[in-house]
């Protein structure tokens, strides 16, 4: 069995109050919580540092844990929740971002099972193919390169691997016809509690600081990340007011 923890920070820089934005008659964080409820998790916990979020999620019946407002990341917030709950070291925890209202519960269960089955993996996560060059060249789309056994070699905002013959920064959006397969990283993670406790003691690494990608801290310190292709489309997240409006029209 596994548990899902949803970090829900109120003070988002690009969309303040994001967890409490309304979409199709429900709060954004409620949509995310409902997807997690569909995953088969033993428990779903919303972790927040804001009383407004706490009050709202209690209103729709969610379990909530108040955390410090000083955390640098959602992962640090999750570690505080684990310590408060006294979780055992071998427990599997899924980190579900609080701005993914379309992410299917099936994928949450998939990433938890992937970690459970992957000997030698400290972390598990998912990806899906990139089909257009515009997406490949977009720095907001995180790319991942895998080894032959399905472990992550590197994550980047840059288009990796770089096809020297086919790619050009001035290319318009079009289907990719390249020799390599390109993957978009889906920001959904499963960890064992002991790994998260170790992670919390590590400071940000140079790669993480350059790319603004926290998962690079694991690779930098020698942890292995197992990656599998998502069993179905992951949907899109909500990062900006424009994303929110698109989501409102699609649901």
C-alpha cells in the first residue's frame, strides 16, 4: 500500500491562491484530491502552510496537515508531514502536485507500483513521448533521457538528446521525425520514506540550481530514479492565469 501527499501552497508566485481557484464548481485542490482518491491509496493527505487552504479542504472532507511556511519546496513540506505522522522507513509515499487536476488516479497507482517493483531505485516517476518540436524546444517542458534499463540519466529544460542533423531553434511547430525518442517528464514521484529523510539533509546541488529542477539533486548524489512511460495521458497542470482559464473551458 502507499499514501499520497499533496503539497498545496497558497502563495504561488505566478497564480496566488492557486489551490482555492474554482474550476467547474470545485476548488482546484479538490479536483486533485479526487484524482488521488481514485488511485487506491491507503490515505490522501493535503499538506499546506495556510489556514485558508486548511479550512477549505476540511470542508470537502480531506485530511490535512499544517506545515511550516519556511519550506523551499513541496518535497521539504512532505518530509515534515512524514515526521509528524511517524511513517516507517519502508513506506511508499507519492508526491502529487497540487496543480494537476487532470492527472488520472491510474498514474498515481502506476508510479507507486513501479517503485515497489524496481530493485535499486530510490525514486520512481513517469514520462510520455514528445511529438512536436515546439514542445521539445519549450524550456517549460522538462525532458528526461533514460538508460537501457529505464533509469533516468538526466532531466533538463533543454531539448535532450540533441539531434544535430534535424533540430534547429528556429523550426516551427511540427511533428518530430527524428531518430531518437524524446520524453516529457511528468512531475509525479514515488519515494520510500527513508529516501525522503535522507534527501531533506542534502542541500541544493549545482545542477538543480542551474536547471531549477529538484529531481537533479537525487542524481547528483548517486540515487537512481526509475522512469516508465505513463499508461495513459497525464493531462495538463495549472501554473498561470492563462492555464486556469483554459482548464475552466475544458472541464
